[in-house]
């Protein structure tokens, strides 16, 4: 990793990324794409060492409270966060200035900050967003090799449930010919329902995206772990950006049915709106 002094930290939509790059090693990661113009190796994580100070200055200037989000591009709880604590320092700033927080992660490291998250949620609002893609633990270790497996993430969601912190699961991507199965979908949904997840983000048709930079890394991983599968992708999708699952319609219909049956939100627009808004507590929103 390497350190930089950033000039700014918040986007126009009140999102931030205190790190750039990632060491999780997920074989499908879109953030590797060349269009993001990263000037360093993806695994050589860039650390915005002055992020807490920049955030403090930004929040001090804001006239109204809002939700501050992180994790859209790079996981705020990568292993380096355990030693550096940049994400935690930013959460402390958010708490001190009375703002809300939401973050997206694949790591259970956020449990280190559970008391801080509880405090933010008690005062304003906090939403934990967890990505779950693969119910099979062995497959999970292949497609997401350097991060805790689905089972451990589920256990972390259970902690949030016990502590009263609302959670959202990103059930994406469903990789064509790998985890785009009814068995995988039902397995993950059962974990979500048991953990009291409030909403599940799922893009109709399932599947994934690939573009330059990401595509080469993904295909190299397929060659290592699933010989011959790359040719099936090329024959099916060519050089397309969007790669919908052949099972997408059936899986989408099943997900909507099971979510409605269990009282879990699955309208992406409604979930995104709620995550971004202060006001009524997430637990009080009932879509169905």
C-alpha cells in the first residue's frame, strides 16, 4: 500500500472512498476496469491518510445532516484497515457531527466498530450493506479468495440483527455457469431471512459485467480454476459488457416471490432511496 494526501473526500452524492484498490482478490471485481484510470496496481492499495480531516472540514460546512456512504468502489474494511483505522476515524467524525452512515463490505472486520455503529444508528441512522454471492463455501474461497466466506458474513449480519442495526444484502453477481443456480439463490436467501435482513439488492437477470481490465483478470481466473469455461463465455457473450445469466428470469422471479413471502424489501429503487435518506427508520419501512 501507499499513502497520499487527498484534496477532497466527499462526492456530490455524499459518498467517499478512503482507500483505492483492494486486496480481497474477488475474480469478478468491476473496480479493476481500466475506465477508472487507476495509476497503480490494484492490489497496491492507495490510502487517503488525511481522509478524516477532509471529512471533518466537509461536514462542518454542510447545512443539513445527511447519510455518508462508503464502499461503492473499494471495501472500507480491507485487512489494512485493522492497523490503519482510517474508516473508523471517519465514522468517529460522522458520529461527532451528527450525520448518518452506510457502508458496503464483504468483511466481518466492521464488528470491531459495532459499538460506534450502534451509537450512530441510535442518534441518526446506520445501515450495514453486505455482499453475499456464493452459498457454497468452497466456491466462495475461489471467487472471493482473500476475504471471509459467506458463512462468516452471515454470522456478522446476525450480530447486527441482535444489536438492532439494519442490514441490506447485495446478492450480486451471479456468475453465469458458476453460481447462477436455484440452489445457490435459495441458500443465500435462507441466510438473509434468518439474519433479519431488511432488503436485498438484486439486478434483474442476474449475471455480471465485464469490461477491459476486469475481463482479462476474470478470464485468467477461469483458466486457473475452471479450464474450458472461458471459451463458453466467449461463445455465449462475445465481448459484451453485460452478461446476463441464462437462468436470470427464473431466478429473479423466485427471489421476488421468496422476499415477498418473508417480508423483505427487494425493490432496488426503494432500498436505495431509504439507505440515502434520513428520517423514518429503516426498520419502519414496509414495502409489502
